C-alpha cells in the first residue's frame, strides 16, 4: 500500500481513537457481549492416503440443493463433491481452455436447480456447469472482467459487482457497481449502487487481488441482495430488493483497529506464499500490508433469513446477526483463532475453512449456527 494512503488511514485511526476516548457517550461498546457459540459438527480432510480427500487450495465452498458439499479447488482447477456426511462422491471440471474447464477459478455460486457458476479470472468468463459437472455455457460478454462476488438470485438471474476504472495519472478512480444480471443476456442488468474509491496504480499492481476482492455480496431466499465494500474505517451493509429499491442499511460504530507488528509480519509471509503459488519468486515492489484490519470480511444468510456479518477485527471469527428488518439481534463466535477463516453461511447448511492452516493442510468444517432467541 502506498505511503499516502497509509498516512490517511493513520490520521483517520487517530481521529477515531480521539473521538471514542474523548466522548463517553460515543464510546464503542459491544451490543451483545455474551456471544453465542458456533459449533463444529464434522470435517473433511486427510493429510495422506486417498488422493480424493487431499485438498489443494480451497477458495470457495457451497452446499448444493441436494445437500452435497462442493469445494472449489483453485490449484487443481476442479470442484470436489462430497456427501453431507463428508464422503467423497466425484470431481467436476479440470484445467484447460475447453468448454467447462478452468484456468484460475476464484469463486462459485449455485443456481436453484443445482447448476454451478464459476468465476475464472484468466478465462474472463463465468463458466456454468450442470449439477453433474457437465458444461452448459461460458458467459464471456463482459466489457472488462466478469462480475465479482457472484451470487444466485433465482433460476434466471445472478448478482455481482462490476468494476469500472478511470485512469488519472498515477491514480485510478475505481467504481464498484453491485448489479443484477440476466443469465439469458448479461447485457441486461440493473445497477443498484455506484461505490467509488481512489487507488494508486502501484497499490493495485502489488495487491494479491488487484481489482477483485474489494466487495462482498450475498442473497436470501426472497431474492434480496446484500452488499458491502471492504473498509478499514466504515462498517456498512446495504440491502436491496430485486427491483433495486433500498430496503435498509446496517451500520455499526466499530472504530478502526490497527494490526500488531506480528500480524503485519504474518500477513507479509502469507502474501509471499500466495504470490509464489502464482509463479512469482518475490513480493511485488512496493508491497506492504494494510496497517488496519478490514471491519467486514464476509456475508451470509441463515435458514431464518438472518444476515450474518463477519468482522475482520477479532482474534476469533465473530459475526453480527441482523434480522430481516435490519435490526442487530445478536453476535456469535467461532471457537478457533485465525485471520484467514472463510465461511459459507447459507439457508441449507454452513461451512468453514482456513486459507492458511497452521498444519499446512486444509480442512473443511461442517458447522452448526446457534439460534438467536429474541426477547
């Protein structure tokens, strides 16, 4: 990250600390200090032995309408399918440029009929497979790149955010547009919002994600769409209906949280490993981890229609739980430490996995979410 942006964040952090410490009425306090517990039910992993269970680099995980567990393996360029109990069933796709094949898969979404949509950055495509892994189509008609943070809305529509860039000397105006797309014609879209940020070209070129990974989206069974942009200073989530009407926004006054020196060193090492997996022997020139934690790092919706917002500021993963009216009704904690935990919180079941496990071997956990009892 460039020194200019780092200085701005430092000033904002100091202002926030001053504000929260100087005014007793404005101090941040946990609305629900007695957090509910997320429990681990079972897991899928094996360090040696049957190769069907050896996980390469799981970057996304979903539960299919039939209940099977689908794991998107970025290194192996495939989707591994397991039963609800964790038994191996099959593998979908492979590395290649052909129909239904993958080069650098980053995320996936499931349609109501079980079809799988995979975003592949190197192929600049959304690749659609049926529920047996057979190729249906490749959606390639995009002005720059296919939308990120893709989610299923119904059998004919998906949502995601597109990225528009405007070069301004050494800086780039980046505009994120969460939008609704028709699968029959991706040029037919409904733009919900335009969210802009100024970034330095050097910052983008030294980032693991570049223009991707800056925003999050999810949806519920009623077709409502939720969106948040990752930020070190703002905790905000917006909710729209399928017609594009803003239903509510969630905002919590969590102040910026600075990373410790140890966290910065660990993040640098993690980034070095990730760049190495892309064939780069050293970190890009100018690389520096962000000095503050991202306030929101994940979104999901449970079986009761509650929105789960994952914080990025805690030693263990913590979720704020928001009901269908936009009210904060509780908080829950996952019992394991780590900054790289990923979650798939969905109406039919939920999963967790660590992008950087201490053991070096990934394990996917089947988890049970607590029920929030409102008074």
